[in-house]
């Protein structure tokens, strides 16, 4: 179902196969957290006191969870299903209908663990050039911190701190098995997790490829994917 928020289309969908992968997702979230925090390379980078380089090094891994063994791939099928519903509701039958001009794919995926008292601050996914972004909850308890869609056009102080002049943000109540889809440029954040348990969410970005996009040689893409796996097995090992 689409909700119109600040003139933007925000899709909220219960994913059909949620029960098949929710537990797997929770396990994977802790596994990938351990992977980046407790592998030798992370410790080395921490000791070398080079936060900028560290992020450059870690981001490709943190944001490419879907290429790491153990990631619940069935979830990606459900994301494509939700995208289809979303674009259909917007009157844009993107998927097969527009192939080979617009072919959607998941470009990045990652998991977030937000402990008690913490929250995810205001951000968007513009930096990754995401056409659409997805937030999904494999579990959700009351008071774990609902997602807020911000009135992106407002100045940052007015978005974060509600003011009387204009609505600054709108809450989307979290629910286990629920995916929220929104354009990648939309600013969003979460409330503080006031529950006793970790809040676990997973995100992914969707891009479109088409015959008018840059089409890198498939062998190069294969080589890079193998190089990713190689780096992963060499450097990111618990
Ligand atoms: Fe986000």
C-alpha cells in the first residue's frame, strides 16, 4: 500500500515469505556485525587509527551483505515482489513490461543492529545513487524505534526538531515482516530504541539497468565478484 508523505510515494508491504527468512536474518545480522568488528583486518585498521580508510575498506563489505554466504537470498525475491506492487500502484509497470529498458536489481544490502538507547540518525541513500531504498524488519518489538520519513525539502534543524510552521516528519509504525520502500533521496531516521532488546533491521538499495545504461563487460563483473569473494575469505574471517 502506498502512503503519500510530503508528496512522495512511500510503499508499505508485508512480505509474503517473511516467516521463511526472519530468523535467518537475525542470525545473519549478528554474524555480519561480528565479521566486521572482530576480524583481524578490522582490528588492524582500528589500531592504525585511520577511520577514513577504514570506512573505505569496510563499506563494500558492510553494504554487500547479499554477496556474503549465509545471507537469506529468498528475501531479495520478496523485495522484487514488493517493488512490482509499488511501481504498479504508482502506475509505472516497470519490471518485465519495460525490459530491456529498465531492469531493477538490488545494488547494495546491509543489516543494522540498534541497541537499547541508540537510534539511526538522519540520512538518505543519495550517495549510493539508489533509485529506491528498502527498510525491512525481521523482528519488531514495541518501542524499538519507528522509522520517520522527513520532509526532505526542509532545512535540517526543522526536519529533526518538529516546529509549528510545517510538518517535519511522519512516522511509519514498525511491524515484523514489513518492508518500507521509498525513493533513495528521501531523508529518514529512527526513534530511539527504548526496548530492552536490540532493534534489527535490514536495508537494501535498488537500481535500474537498461540497454541505455553503461553496460560493463560481463567478464569484468564476474572477475570483480570473484575478487570480492576472495577478499572476503582472506580478510574477513572470524
Ligand atoms: Fe537508510
